[in-house]
């Protein structure tokens, strides 16, 4: 079973968000302030809409200071859908 989630238009530049990693848990995530919103052209994933963030908190501690693209749209498989992928960070 597939579940689609869309976060397009829910956040603004300057918002600080938490984005969950794809590990079936809410314990793995990155957080950061949105610096850009728009279409990203990735050599690996093609073009997609994303929030650009600079990571300031990482549950694994390896990505702080790096820029990441958080996609607006997610397709969850089975129990992945029970976790909201993007939320405002505290």
C-alpha cells in the first residue's frame, strides 16, 4: 500500500523544520532553517520541489553545517506512512 504526503506550501523561508530520515522511525532526523524553496535539479533524482535547509541539528551528528534538500512530496510504503515526514522544529 502506498501513501502520498505533500508538504508543498506548508512552510516558509526562515522556518526551522525537522525532516525524518527513511528508517521507519522518528528517532532519525535532520533539522534546519529553510533558506530556499523551489525546484531542485539533481543528477541522481531529476527535478523535484524541495525546501533547502542548512542542518543545525542531526540525530546522527554527521550532517551539521551541510545543505540538504527536503522534498515536498513523499510516497510512503506500508508502515512508513505513520510518521509525518516534515514538521516545524522546536
